[in-house]
C-alpha cells in the first residue's frame, strides 16, 4: 500500500488507516458504535497488516478506555509494525481535571493511555478538540514535554477550526516547541466544509490530514437508499435524514455510474478513492463492523479513479463556496492553488 509522509514530518503512514472506534463491549461512551472484542480485533488488525496498513487510530474516550485496552491486547508483538495514534480531550472521570487540555490532564491522560495500550510510546498523540478554557501555550508546552520525555513521538490536532489550527502553529513556532504535524478532520463527498479553511491551511503549513467518516456514516456505501425500518445506527441517530436529499442522491448517482462502468469496484471504494486524490490528505481512516466490510474498504487503495471520474464526482458534490473563498474563486483562483488545485491557466 502507498505510503505518504504525514505533513512535512518524517512519519510515513499508509494511505488507508484503521479506526478502532468499534473496539469495545458495547458499553461506555461511543460504545453503541460497535462491539468488537479482542479476538475479532486481532483478526481485523491482521487483515489490515496483510493489506499494507501501518496506521491504527483510537482515542481514550472510545468505549471509556476499552478501545485502547482491546487494541493494546490485540497488537501484542505487532506493536512495532504499527504507527499507533490516539487522542485526548474527552471526559474520562468526574473530576475537574478529567477533561480538556490542561497540563495536568494531558500528562495524566497520556500515562493512562500508555497503560491501556500496553506500550512505552504513542506515535501520534492528538488533541481531540479545541479547549477554549486553557491557553494554547499551556497545552502545547505540555505536549512538547511529553515528546521530550519519549512518551510521544509526534503531535496532532482534531476537529479544530482553521483559525485555531493556525494560532496553534504560530504559538509553536514562536516558542520553538513541537508543532502539530497532522489534523484529523471530517471529510467526504457529502461533507466538504474542510476545503474552505482546514485543508488549504494544512497544505500551506505542512500539516497532513487524517480523514474520519469518509463514507458519511455509511451513506456513501449506497446501502441506505430508502427506509430500512429505522434499525440502522445511521437512522437511529438521525444522520440518514441529513443526507437523504437531492444533493445526496446526485452524489450517489455519480458513484453509481462509476461502479457500473468499472464493474469490479464498490460504492465505498469510489468514495474513499476520491479522498485519496484530494490535496493535503495523508491518510483516510476506515473502520468496519465486519471483516467483509473491512476488506472491501481496504481494496480502495488497489486502484485509482481517472481524472474524468474525479471531475464527475467533483461536479456532483461541489456546493457553493462561502465568502471569502467565493470571492477568491471568481477573482483570484489562479493565485490560490492551495484553494483551487484543479484550476488551469488559460
């Protein structure tokens, strides 16, 4: 499987990574996402390794710590073959310092993640969200200390706004401390908001993107056309209604055409493959409840969309740009390649 450096760092990651959010017994926060136990987790990790995946992502809050525990046990001696990524921010207890990005919580949470994962180091330690109550200087200095202590190799952020990412990078540069090498963001044919600020900022600043929800909670798999009785996770959570509209149908129709023409690829593979073509994307995180789903998703890295197919998907999914990008698109696209990489000069 193709490797890409994570931003401008020296950390090489597979273009597809595995998200271990489903690793739990079904209880705890996010436990309803999945209930993959240790035996099934070990098998799925082997499937990923056989396909060339080297990045596995989790978070301390998934399953209330269960995801990290199951992942650590399932990895065992395979640990050194993996770029292990986890996240910190969410509430892990009832105390004042059991949430957020204070120095106290970051250091305690990192040690707890190391214990649950059964490892001496975390390759990529990511802040799971922005903490407006704690100075960025405090957060970044604490992360820098964790790197210097050898507990963490690289740091990243997740779910930041564009200005928050840029401010954090400026603080790191000014203090000469570790800076974010990655941003984990939501991005798909259905949700292209990150093209407005986050991806252009990442391209400009050398911050690689890890993509979550590449299938828009499964909608882009094509399995949720019409009603299925409200029994799926997507329907129960109301997410299906957000996508079942004219825009969603137009995107599925564009995917339908590619699947029909090729004959050997799935809807999920098309949606994932499109993401691999986007500027600034280092890796796309895939997850699955079953081995069949996982194998199908991983096959997206074995072929490539043509330029014409990419253009068709772009047209079907492109919404109207918001100001100031709407202004840039009309008057200065030629001078903003990080915003409009497919712009061609006359």
